C-alpha cells in the first residue's frame, strides 16, 4: 500500500525554523516527484513546493521562495521541507503528496499524507 | 500565475440529486485540470485528472469535462458520503494553483 506520513510539525515563534519530514512507503520513491501543499485554518489548498525524483529540480511558490527549502533523501525514502523565517501566515496543515508521473512532472497529486500542523505564534 | 475560480462557493443539495461544479481558468490550460474531494479533518483525495479521467477506485457517478478555460465536475446521483469540499487544480504550469473550493452540503 502506498503511504505517506508527515512529521515535524509544532508550535514555533515568528522568525523561527522548523523541518518537516515525510516518510514514504509502498512505491519506488526515487521515481516520483513529490510536493508539499498547505492549508491554513479554514482556508483552501495552497501549493508550496515540488521536487523531482532525483532532487535535481525544485519549484517554489513565491510566498515561500527564499525561506523554504525542499529536499529528499532517496536512500531513506523521505521528503523534507526546511522552513526558515517563519511568519504567522505560514500557520497551516502541511501535506506531502506524490506526483503520479514516473520520471516526469505531471504537477498533480495522486497520493496524500494525513498532514502535520505548523503553528507560528508568539 | 493562472487563477482558478470555482462556482458556486457553496451548494446545498439532496441525496440523489445531480450536481455540477464549475471551474474557470484565467487562461487556456488545455485539459490540465484536476479535481479533489476533501472531507473535514482529512487530506484531499484525487477524483479526476486530465479534466475527464477518473482516478482508480473513484465511483463512476463522478465525471469531469471541459477544456481550455471552462471545466465541470458532475456528480450524477449524490450519496451521503459525497458531502465534502471540492477543489479544482491546474497542472498546466507552475505555480500550481487551486480553486478556492466548493462546499457541498446536505439540504
């Protein structure tokens, strides 16, 4: 069974940092692009970032560019996002999600994790 | 950036009704349009990809259509488990963008 499990969320002060992880299982992790998508409380879905299967290509939303860094360790089947200079508006549930394209970007998500909550507040 | 606009923002319907949700892109996106269902406290679930292809395991009462800038998601006969929020998403170019969501409620 294909599964994604996020971890690392929590309460952080404005200006602080946090690293989220997403452990993948049930598929050949290195063959697929992966993304982070977030959802602020009571709001809609917002794409955050996408990384290629090899990790060589990355894409970011303007709202996080320069503050967030997406990465992956294919030997550990794990996706990461390092979040720095956090702001109140980064408060959200963060989902990791799998792209269905093998060695390609399809830019949509066929499998989602359950999410991890990040709260930025003093 | 490509803006995605859904209508209506909310909708009330009876079990058994036929329901249509519309999504409009700010520029042509060919058929690079996907639909998700999200229930409260749960992750989104892919329903339709490439405008009209049904994701594996999704009931056939769900269907999608459209190309260019105008798209629709149709539920042919609403079931109790279909009451949720639905999002469209364009996969034509980055930044990936979602519609604001359509909340489907029981009447």
